[in-house]
C-alpha cells in the first residue's frame, strides 16, 4: 500500500506533511505535493498533520479522488524532492 495526496492539497500546499515524513517521500509540483509510492513506508504520520485533510491511504481514497492514486505514482518520479519551504498557497 501507500499513502496518497489528493485534490485538497492542490492550491493549498500547506507542507506540514513534509517535516514528519521519515523517508522524504513527498515530491513537489507547482500547486501541490505528491507521495512517491516507492518511498512511502505507510507510517501514516503525515495524515493528521495536513490542515486540508488531503492525505489518504490508497485503500481508503474517496471515489471522487481516485484519479490521484495514479497521479501520485505517475508524477512522483519526475518531480523534485519537497523541501517544505515553498510559499503556502491557501
Ligand atoms: Fe511519509 Fe509516512 Fe506519509 Fe508515507 S505515510 S508519505 S512514509 S509520512
Ligand atoms: Fe498538501 Fe496537506 Fe501536505 S495541503 S502539502 S498534503 S500538509
């Protein structure tokens, strides 16, 4: 399994999630982050940190957010590591 960032992150980008991730699994797009499923160790530490409630286990994503499962997986490898210090957009 993996954890997945969903649409509530897009345009918010609080980045509270980044600091608690023990394996630097977050990658950064312009308006949101994604989680690299090859790096995520399923610790769930990031879930309660997100003010937008954007992070779900892949087994628990709402149907309306299911496209984000592939977006995290497909986009993560081409994006830079999230440092957690970009401007918050919300
Ligand atoms: Fe990082 Fe854990 Fe969140 Fe995976 S579940 S992205 S390892 S903090
Ligand atoms: Fe996005 Fe929430 Fe992290 S808004 S940047 S998943 S803290």
